[in-house]
């Protein structure tokens, strides 16, 4: 009788582990981040003069 109870408990624990793993896998798939856009960005002051230039390089 003890062996049967052990098998049932093991089956329940394994089933819960599978459900937890599946849930973790599905919830970890977040929205993909915005892809890198290489280029040049200029920051200007109120008069329109360029005060800062930022270059972005994607790898």
C-alpha cells in the first residue's frame, strides 16, 4: 500500500512541475523589444542650433 501512495504522490508532483514549467515558459515570452535603429540623432536648442549629436550603431 505504501508503494502505491508513493507513486500517486510522485505523479501529482510531476504533473504540478510540468504545469509550473509550462506556465513559466508562456509568461516569460514578453513583447519583443524595439529593434535597434542605427543612425544619427541631433538635439537642438530653442533657436534651432545643434547642441548635441548622438550616433547609434547596432551590432
